[in-house]
């Protein structure tokens, strides 16, 4: 029951984050873009930190021989590549403009729903392995969700949906995280090794998201001072994950 409690509280937090777009309605585009760059940098550090500090060491400790977790990490990268390539699920954290177009609104909602479903499964699975691992993964997901949900909200409003409906649709897609967590928690006890197998796959997914989706959004021509602050934000995200190890 403790695992269920932590998992459901975590997906509640993930779902609440889907409403964060309302806080940034008054921001102009330039200010919002600057803020998002730092949030995305922070998320990169959190995702890399969780993958390399928490998930991968746990996978190598629990899974033998060492070839198994290595192949599962690569499998996670490939799975997330397939999702992005063929399901057209794309993480994007830059508001829509004529220079940066987004997919249609419907595709964005479908992709966000799939994304949150998988996030819920990853959260439920890592809590099933141990609670500190679940906490670290939840924090990594939340760090990534904040800039993503702001971007998704902008996509919906730019696509002609009213602010109220955009908030509602974002929240409804966020609720799929509950379904994902419940699937992982129900299947886990009946499928041998289900939760621990998802740990390196989660690591691969986080590496793919941070390296393929997030870092390219930071590779724009920015002043040196902005790049330094982005780098510091990444270090801060990694630092949070390292601090969690010290607190265990």
C-alpha cells in the first residue's frame, strides 16, 4: 500500500503540473522563451542525473549479466525513438511561431496523452523497485513536465482553443499518468522482473529525451552569459539527483 500511495501522489503532482500554463499567460514571447531555456536546461540535468546516478546503477546491481542492462538501456532509447518517429510524439518547449511551427492540436494532445501514460508507468515501476528510486524518477519527470506543459499549453491556445479548454485538455491528458501507474503497479507483482526491467528502459528513455529533444533546443545562438546560465542550470539539475543519493 505504501508503494501505491507514493505512486498515486506522484502522478497527482504530474497531473497538476499540466495546469501550469495559466501562470504564464501574461508573459511576452521573448521573456517566456528566456525562462523556458533555463527550465529546459534544468530538466536536462535532472533527466541525465536520474539516468546515470540512480537508474543505471540500480539496473546493473539487480540485473545480471551486465550485458542485459546495457541492452535494455539501448532498447529504451530505441523505444522512445520509435514513439517520436512513428507515433509523432514530440517533446517541444518553445512556443509556436511562424519560425517554429508545431504539429496540429489533435496530434499534440494524442502525443501528450501517450507521453503521460508512459511517465505514469515509469513512476509506478520505479517505486515498485524501491521508494528512493521512485522519488528520484518523479522529480526528473516533474522537471521535464514543467517546460513541456507550458509549451503544450501554448500550442493549444495558438491552435485556436480557448484558454479554459486548453487547460482542461492539458489536464485530461495529464490524467493518463494515473492509468500508466496503475498498469505498472497491477502488472508488476504478476510478471517476474517487470519493474526492474523497466528501470534501464527508463534510463534509456531519459537519455534520449534529454539528448535528442531538449539539448537541441538549447543549441541556438545565445550570448555567452546565457549559455553559462544554461550550463549552471544543468549542473543544478544533476546536483539535485546527486543530493538525493546523499540523503538516502
